[in-house]
C-alpha cells in the first residue's frame, strides 16, 4: 500500500483557485451523496432529541426536556445519567441528539450525545463539501504529502465547538490520527503521549503551535468521549483539539491524508500519520512511522 501512495500537488491548488469547480461539484455532491449528519447511523437504544434544561454536576445527571420517544415514553422533562465528559460539555438551553439506553442497574442513561444546532451543521457542511471534492479528486491510492496544501476540514472538538483548518492559519499545526478505544500500546496511546509531550516541549520553548488529533472512530468518539480522553492524558485543551464529526467528513479527511482505517468487529485496523502543517497551510513534514520523536518535530518547529 505504502509504495503505491504518492503525493500530488496540483489537485488541491487547482480546486482552491477555481470557485466554479467548487460550485459545480457542490451541486453534484448534493445529488450524489446524502450528507451524513452528526451521530447518524447510531442504532443503540432509542433516539432522543431534546433540550438541556439543567446540569446537576454533583449527581452527574443531565436534565433534558425531550421529545416523544416512540414505543418508550411521551415528551417530558427528566434526568439522565451521562458521562463526566458529557456533563462538563453540557450547556443549559442546548439542543442535543443522543441515544437513550439503560445502564446495568436499569437507570436511564444518555450516550452518543451530539449538539443539534442548525448553525453548527451548516458550518460543517459548507467546509466539508469542499473537503469531499478534494478527496474525490485524488486518484485512488494518492494522498496529500509534503509540499502540498493541506485539505480543509470543519469538525467538532472535545468541547463541542466547531474547529476549522482556517482557525490555525498563521501558526504551525501538528496533526495526527487516533481513536480513544485503541488498545495497541504502540499505536494511538503512544501517539497521544508523544503529542502531549511535544505540546509541553513547545510550550517550554515558547513556540506558538496548535495540535489537532482526528478520531478514526467518529461513531464512538463524541466530543464528551474525546474530552475525557484528553483529560486522562493531562492535555491542555487550549491549543490541543481532539476532533470528531460526521462520518463522511472524517472519512474524507483520513483518506486525503493517506491514512488507512478499516472498521473491524471490535477495533479499527489503521495506519499512522503525524503531519506538520506550516503557517501557510502547506504540509511541511509527514511521518508515517510510529517511531517519530517529539524532539524531531520540535527541531523543525524551531
Ligand atoms: Cu490505534
């Protein structure tokens, strides 16, 4: 696989320069592929749509005024168990989409919590349509490599906020790919540890660098799950975002960066990529190996 992959520099530039192409392909995309929205495809338990009315931090409960749940309960306001990450991200008045399940004691629990916000989904859609066309334009087996302009993206971070590549322009950006359930110590856990180390080294050297880890498992890795993961690694979230989003957008981004990701029954088989994007948005350095060191990237950042 690796030998087949090559970078091509013309695709991204050509599309960026031509708004006509973006428009044409945007229309075609609307016809050819249904936009996958946040949390779409989840089947566990029941779908719950509602608005957060209160956050009970002490009890770890979220009060939600939810719509009718067919075959289960009518619309009402009630409290649900949620994860610590979801509790921290919860904002009163926010509309959410979640899956309602029962925990081992039979208590009602909300998992797979996603913000349900038209503004957010429009923001994601606009950028990710561009990403989709950039990804589609890549011949099979090709990806963006060193010297290429890095692909666009709009995803949600571990706080549930929209993150786009534009937000990082003017500063170098470190990018990698992980998923929180990865149990292979030499893969994601090691990558995250090294990224965390590099974040500390960069801070100590007073280098203004941003970090983004893209999940390979958007179905499971919601903002709340990513928040818990980042905090478990002691990561400062101010300049280190763990991002997730619509499955189609994540898939396009992963493909554009030449990362292989195959869903298996209880894990994801995947390759690695650690990418340094310069302040102008071009890929300055890329490592495919797990043997990269924080020091080698620190050296380039200097
Ligand atoms: Cu992994």
